[in-house]
């Protein structure tokens, strides 16, 4: 149980309150600059995209919505305006027709009225009517059988002419109406006219006074009450035949392309004809089954509003472009400044790294001098002893056994110097090929088995392994990796005084094989943590180490394009993590 608790504690070292971390990673400066440039290029793209999605796109959607609502409101206003014009004209036409009927009906009550009117009396009737309206063309007086017994007008009269087969006559008699307005028809002069008629009873007999009106005069009246620009007004019957219309637009008895439903008293429709959209308002008359139509092109009806909308649209586009331009150049300038600051920061880091390398070179030189001077001093001292032994004046033992003993001391010192130079050579190696598939789990087992027999034998160290069974192979040479993990294991063992635990965990992490080695040793002081990968740096003292183990390990990991990092809590333990690519 103690092993798992310690391992769990060490797993949390990077985020621990007193944890210190150091990453030994070899980064190429040009690659870092390219990453910085790529980062800020992507940042600029995201900011511009945010400008488009956060400002321009919603603005465009809102503009489209308001323009749609604006156009819809404009069309509704145009329809309401045209419908009001149609209703106003319809009322005026009905008043006009009622006045003409009253003019005609008043003849029954005039002083000259007689049931057997002469030609002169009929002419006086027509004269009186024309004083009220020049639209009156002629006048006729009919008996109960529909026979014309009096006439005045520009056309020839026919004795006993009968109108009992006329539609307007049938409606007046059969439907027992007081008056009637008939549809447009060709009169005696083959000119289009419409008839109005009114009836009265005398001595139980029905007599009818009828007159024809010129539709052109009614059209002129219709145009005079037209209070809209480019509005064409006309009157049609239920069948859609024109009753009052500009003859230049539609000939007599032409049928309208639009016939409103009789069930609806009034309304407005939009129709398309001659490649132009038209608004058509209609209103059915109450005096006669006619419908008043008023037509106006949609473009004309909304001319003023179109101009307002155009000005609003242009203003919105200009404002959006100005705001977008200002924001874009602001983003561009901020990103450029931030990128320059990041590049300067990278340059400063490179300068610091260079200074650190110079310091490391100085330490390396000092370390090499110190480590090489010791065996050289031993060699020089021992060679002096041998000379003294061979000098008879000193009377020293110069037997072969004594000389061999001194030579052994020289050999040991030379071997030590050779070992130091070999380690330096190993640290600087960069020509080995990392091209052989290597099973990390098997390699770690092999290294641990060897160390248990030798290095760990003098201490009570428990080894806990947590290997991932699906760990992929990496391309590397086994011997250099054994050096890497062997040096880390030896350092972990040295950090444990008498009894402790070393936990080894393998897993995959973002395209890398991760090997984590936790120990329950004394930990590394924060001030020493950043120096542990420097050559000849050691805290063991007493000549127990040269300080080249972790430096060599870092060099090997560097060549394999990997990363090595260490986390440590003083008094609790340390955790080394080696990341090696497997792709």
C-alpha cells in the first residue's frame, strides 16, 4: 500500500505546491520562429474570421431581415394607399351615377311632363339634362310594354321601337327596381353607350324614362378624381368586360385580364403582366354590378420608399466597410506588434541559451581540467616515486614487485582519465542511427535485471513496474537507451538512502512513448534542478561521480528527437520522464 501511495504522490509532482520542474528539450531556433509566425498568422486569421462572423455576418443577416420587413411594409402601405384611392373613386362614381339618376327621375316631376310627350318636350328634357352633365347623349320615354313613345337625341327615332328584350329593361321590370344602370353596349349610332333608366307609375301603369351616357365623359370624370401618380382607373362588369376605360388602352368590349371575386367587396392584388408587376385595387359598386379597378406599377408605388431604402442600404454598407477597415487594420497592427514582441522574446531566449552554453563550456572546461588533473597528478607523483626508487642515493626498495605496484597506480589513473574522455566522446556522439525497432518494455526489464544484481544489491529498493501492454516500438539503438535509463536508475538509487521504491511507468502520449521513473529519494533542490544536465555537475561528492551521466543521457535523447524532463519535491522524491517519438 505504501508503494502505491508514494507512486501516486510522485505522479502529482508537476502540480504540487512545492514541486520544481525542469525540461531538457533541444529546440531549433528557426523552427521556433516559424512556429511563432504560424501562430500569429493563425491568430490573425481567427480574428478576421471572428470579425466576419461576429460583426459582418450578423449585420448582413439583420440588414436582410430589416430590408425584407421594410419591403413588406412598403408593399402593404402601397396596397393600403391604392385601396383607399379605389374606395374613394368608387364612392365618387356612385355619387355621380346617383346624381344622373336623380336628374333623370326629376323629369317625371317637371312642369313639361306629360304621358304623351311631343318631340319638343323630349328635346327640352334632353336640354335640361345636358345642363347638369354633358355626358347625356339622348333620352327616351317608354310605356309599360317597353315601347318608345318619345325620343330626343342625335340619332333617328323609330316609331313603336321596343326595349323589352334589353337586359336593363328586364332587370327594371322583373326585379321591381326603381332605377337601373345597364352595361356598355353599341347604341343607334354604333357608338358605345351605357343606359340608365328610372320608372314611375301613373294610373296603375308603368312608364320608364331612360337615357344613354357617353362613357368617355365618365372616364374624364374618373381621371379628374384620380389623386395618385401613374394610377389607371377603369370599370368592369362581372364578366370582366370594360365599361369605362381609356379606349387607347383597351378597345370596346375588351375583357380585363383580372376579374375580382364578386364575393369580396374590395381588396388589393399583385399581378404580373407585360414584364411588370402591378398592384390592382378593386371595389364593387352598390348601384350596379360593376367593379372599379385602379392599377399602379409596384415600382411607381414604392418609388419614394425605394430611394429611402437605397440611401439606408448604401449608408449601412459604407459604415460597415469603415468599421471593418478600422477593425481589420487595428487587428493587423496589434497582431504585428505582438508577433514582433514574441520574435524579440525568442531572440532573447536564444541569447540567454547562448550565454548558458558559454557558461556550460566554461564549466565543462573547468570540469575536464579538474577530472583530468587528478589522474595526471597521480601519474606524475607515482613516476617521481619510481625515479626515487631507482636512485641509489635514496636507498628505496626498487624491486620489480615494488615497481609493479607503482605502475599499477599509474595504470589505474590512466584508465580513469581514459574513462572520462570516453564519456565525453559518448556525450558528443551524433552519428549513430536510430533506425532499429526497439521494445522499450523489454529494454527496461533488461536494465533493471542487471542493476538488481549489482547497483541495487546493497540497498533495500522495491521496483514497481507499470508497463503498457500495447506500447509501440520506437526506432532507436538499444545500447544508448540502456545508458539513458541506466544512468537515471543509478541516480534514483543514489537518492535513496537505505530503503525506498522506484516506480517505472510506460504509456503513449501524443505520438510519443513516455517512460516515467519515480523514486522516493531525498529529491533535488530547486537551485540544482536546472543544472543537473550540465556536464560534470554532481551533488554526490566524495569522488563518487563525474557528473556526466545525465549529460550523456540528455545527448542521446536529443539525438533521438526526444525530450527529458524532471520534477522533484525536496524530501519526497523525484520523477524523470523520457519522451521518445514512435512515428
